[in-house]
C-alpha cells in the first residue's frame, strides 16, 4: 500500500514514475481504488493499467466479471 500511495502522490504532483505511463483517467481510477481500500472496501475496476500498477505494488486482485476485484 505504501508503494501504491507513493505512486499516486507523485502523479498528483505532476511527477512521473519510471516504467509506468499513465493517463489522467488511470490516475483518477487509482485514487478511487486507493480510497476504497483505505475504507476497508473491496473495489472493482476494469482498467487494465490499474491492474498492472496494483500487480507492481503487490496488491492482490481476482477476476470479477469483465474486470478485477481487490482481495
């Protein structure tokens, strides 16, 4: 979670994260997922880039319909 939060803070400050190219929509979706995790919810999402970012941060996900869900 610490790594994921660090990525989000850097993107919001206009910085780049080496090896990850994101769009404003990807950043917004990461913020939504992060806020839901902090509130002890299990968010669902369909954005493949968010899945890639969560995998790099070692946050476990599972398939859910056409997208993924945080475990």
